[in-house]
C-alpha cells in the first residue's frame, strides 16, 4: 500500500493537533506512577505509620525441593504480627513442598523496631506453621484466596507491637481512603542488613470477581505476605495481605505494575481471631511478663477500640469486575 505525501502530511498534522489539545488531566492519567517508597526506619519513631510498620516481619523459610529431600531451597518474603506470637504471611512464601501438620515447618522471622534509644534494631525468632489457607499439602496452582498462612512464634519478640485488624463493618477500603503497603521488596533488599520499606500513600483501585483487591501501591517480589494498612480514626489497621506482585525487570528495577491483595474478611479473619484467642507465648528472654504484655496477648487484642462516631459512608460502588489473576 502507498500513501500520497499530501495525505500523509495531513494525518500527521491532525495527530499533533489532537495531542496538543489534550487536557492536562488526560496527559497526567497516562504518566508512570511515582515510586513513593521509603525505609520504615526513616519515619519518626512516634509516627503512627512507623508504629504500624514495626509490626512487619521478614520471613525466611527453608524447605526441601521434593518430599524427603534435605532443606535445599529457601524463600524470603514478608509477614505481619497480628498477635504477640502470631505472624500472618503468604502461603507461597513457605514453599511448594508439603508441611507435616504434626511437626510443622521451622521458619525464621525477624522483626524490626525502634528501641527506647531511637535505634532501629532487628529481633529474630523461630516459628512453626500453625494454619494455612490451602492446607498443609503441596502448594501448586492453589486458589489465590487460599494464599495465606499463620506462623506461631516460639517466643514473643522484643518491642512486639501487633497491628489490629480493620473493623468488620468497614468493609473493603474505598478508593477515597489512603492505604499503605509495607514489606521487604527485592530491589531494596540487602541480605546482610535487611530493612522494611513502605509505600505510604496509595489506593485500592479495583476489586476482582474473586474478591482480590488491586492497588496502586508500588510492590515487587519480596513484598509477598506484607500487609496492606488502611488509615482510620484510631490509626493504621490491617486490611489485607499482598499475595502477588510483578517481579523486577531485566535491569533489576520495579515495574510499577498491578499487584494483588487478599482482603482479610470472612473465613480468613475468623481463623485468625480464633487462633489469636488461644495463643499464649512467653515474653522476650530476660523480661518479666508485664501487665501490658498480658493485655496484648488477650483474646481481644485484635479488636479495635469502640468507635466514637460512625464515619460517613461514601456512595462509592465496587469497581469494574474483570477476570481474576
């Protein structure tokens, strides 16, 4: 096919005129999102997001590549402290091999928190798998809504500050509400000195037919199992668990693609609360069990304080539904 020069010139002028006449908002809508992430350690120790971020846990799991093999495979991801000795994470972070429910699987967890002197220090504990959404069998092609697990720590971490669940009547975070995502992203991960990072200001943009949430938060591999926090009247609360994010590109950079979050509602929430009520764990080594520790370990520790007033419910509807990931 050939084109006459006059026709081709006219088409080019028309396209240029259309681009120049686009409103500023249209141009901004297609711009690449800004990477807002920063280390949790850079936040002020008394900042409410910093305090919630200090409930985020680095999860290191070693497992056999096949049943009966030695522990020759490892996985690193994120988790969040939901009770003094309970860590919520993604099931796939624990590997694909089956887990013996009688002995569980030993998992190393590291919590990072500000000390009384203002230092940001790690505290490492061992844990075993207490519950898993898809069960303890081989993890292959399971439903994304089953991609969660609870780890039971053998000892309460120093400076343990579990994050409370979002109130049941709040529902799925609306697009008008600020959310934050915390974890250990691969592009900022230093095995010798790991630190949690946070995207402090993003939004839930969509809910899929299988209830999974899509967010504008910046995430990549390593963020799996990390918490989606929502800002409410009493501070930051736990609303969901990141289960899928795009891997780094060939240059080792984050791709700023969609990521998927499992909302903590229904059966998942019920199991978390039931196990938390029966969970008891010893205090950190060398520390007496204080009254505050007793309160934090009580069955009601996951329940937020009563609301003073009911916030106005916005007339915002679920997003368009598309095929699940």
